């Protein structure tokens, strides 16, 4: 840290190991970048429940891995390079994992109330002071602009417990959002659409990175939507969230920022400024040459999250220096990718120089098990997502009371929604069974719920499984109409079961049974491989063969 009156460093021996003790004792406070920001926030925040995340050193690619020695040396050699970063409200000491609404804070325990109050203040003053996302207007001022701006849009404060790749709570976070579904403007889809990086595009980037034997890095934009400015014709007036203790009474919020479409255009323009061009068929994948004669850099963006890599570390460093200096974006550079879009990344550099990256969703699976009370040690895991001898298509439909039917529909849809997310991201092994069970969401019986829970028990015993990309045996992408002669080369694979799921032979004494036509249709699937599972689909055919 720098002394305000002397441009000399103040030694901080063993900072990383002693910071938490200083925070607990209330001796230091965080979340200031300038002395003004510090003074603005000092009286608003209680240091006891906040967590200093890291010290960011300008030009450092891996601030999360900084050691006390590196921090001390940098402060001594060039103190002007050291800056404090954004601080975040820790969730590790929450007594309850309940994510409250703003007007429910009074019902929380004193400790939890303090944490969530501070979390909301962090969000509110970050928008009001730091990014100036809105300005206050009085009732009289709003009435004068009402004919132009229309009725005020309501806002909501949404709380969220952020978790690490193991599912442990690390941050208590609030987000103020505007209810855009009540927007009186008649915008078209092209006016509002903002593309994002698809799961297949992310996996394609990983395939390219591992083929280069490099581990991608990640960064994120600080309050991305607030780094854009709305044009005058898109200004909005909003009411503060219900239960907001900060906004003065009879005051409206005149928005000047906040739009996913404008954010994408801003990020795209910034990346093009440093010679990164979007892919014609994938608008969220950028590539280009930053240093003449050096290899290209690849960047993928999902709203405010960036993943990037190059086979030359100097190109990555150039990107980390150019983006915040040559553009208006405020970027927080994190580290080699480890947790991106809810997926846990486990990179490995092998002794022979090859690189592999394993993708899994342990935290999502554990949360899913917890939500459905299958997380206890007594829950028996299953070795396969299928129940041998019990095809889903053979589960009988049972007449149920309407309220019971609605209860089962809601429960099955909740499970299927989570299974679908997991199966399309990292678990192709449950794609088929998820698709089969999903076809009974409109008329489930207790047997379908049991079948879905059987899949959850399978996931419990295999939560660390996923897909892996590796640089070993990587070869050019090829395609075959039938199984190739050399199976170690990449290819798309496809197959079908040629008939219904329940293909058992009727017994002599079985009476004839009518079945729904869709149950007689084949189930098809395909897998495209490029150093790892690039894309896959498993679904029942739409016509009867």
C-alpha cells in the first residue's frame, strides 16, 4: 500500500496469510481503488464480514497466485504498479444458505443480516457512485418527463450465493435488475439480441488450446452492462427495489446505462480496436494478430466473461496490457481458467509436454442432489443411469388427482431442467436417458420421478466425471459416413437403436397392449470428437420408421 503523504511503500509482510485476521479484528477495510473511493465506503462497510480477494499487479497475468514475496518485492521495486482491487462480500460465514429478498433482511440472524446488508450496499453504491448507472430525479421532475419516458419500470434486488468449483460458498452477491418484460417500447428481436458464446464454441476453443499445448486464461468485465451508455431515445425511469433502504423517499432512478446489446457492441468495438476480429459464423469468438510475426490470439466472450489464449505468452501479456489501456473497458484479469460459466476446469501439464483439460460440474451436481434430498450418506449410488429391465417407456401411466399431477409435473420438470443443463455441458453419458424421461413431463407418474432420481443417484457416484480435451493424438477434423478404420482419429460418430426403447419379447401369457406411437420410434445420437467431446446429441426420432 502507498502512504498518502509519501510516495513510498508501507511494508506488508505475510499479507495474504494475515489479511483475514486483520479483517476479523476490524483493523483493515477493503474495496477501495482510490483514496476518494475509500473514504466514500469506509463508513458504509463493516470489515468483519468482508474478504480481501487479492492484490492486482498491473501486467500480472495470474493475480490469484501471487505470493507474499512477489507482493512485497513489487511494492519495494515499483510501488506505483500496485493497486487494490474490487473487494467482495464473503459468504463463508453465513449461518443460513437461504438467499433472501431485500425486504426479508429483518428476518435474518444479526450476522447474516449484516452480510446481506453490506452485499446490497456494495451493489447499490457500485452502480450509483462508481459507474453512475442512474441519477436521482424527484416526483416533480418525473412528471415533467413522463410523456417522453413513459411509466416507470420496477426493479428487483436478487441475492445470490456464489460458490467455488467445489460448491463452497465464497461470495454473497446482490444484483439490481430492471423488469424488462414490462418495457413499453416495441423493440424487435434484432434491436435487443446480444449473442453469447455457445457451449460447443467454448469446447471448440478448448480443443484448439489443447492442440497448441496451452492452458487458456480468463478475465471478466467489471459491471459490464454499466460500461455502456444508452442513447437518449432509450432512457428509462425506474422505481427502486422493494425494501431498498438507501434511495430517498419519493425518488426515481433515471437510467443512463444497462443494456446487453449495447454491451456486446461496446466489447466488440473494443476488441476490434486492438485488431481482434469476430468469426463470421460465431460472433463471440475473436482472433487476430497483436504482435507482428507472433502467433494469433483467440478470445471467446460470454456476456462479461472472457476466455483467451495464444501459443506465445508474450501475446497473452500484450492482450492484458492493451485491453485496459487502448480501450474503455474495465477488465479484471484473473488467472488460468479454473471455473468458467459454472464449469470446473482442471488443467494438467504432463511430463511429456502434452496438455489436458478436464471439464466437470461437481458443484452443480451436489447442489442438485441437495435440492432433492439425495445428498445424505444413506443415499445409495447407482453404477448406471438406466434401471436394467425397467425401461422408462414401460412405466405405466396412473390416474392422479389434478393437484397431485401438477405436483409431479413441477418436480419432474425441475429435475429434467437441471439434468438437461448438465447433459449438454459435460455429461454426454446421460443425454439419452434425459431425453427419454423429458418426454413424460406433461403426464408423469410416480415411476417417472423414480426414474429421474435413479439418474441423480448415478450422478452422485460419478460427480467428478466429465469430458477431457487433450493434445495427445490430436489430428485434423474429418468426417465419415460409417465407422472409420482408424478409431484413434477424429470423426463424428452416429448410431440408432432401430426400434423402441422397450424392445423386450412379449411372454406367452402376456395380453396385447396398445402403446403410444412415439414409443415405437428409434432413438438416434451422434458425437463429434476433436481432441475431446466437441458436440453431441441424443434424441428420439420424429417419425416412425
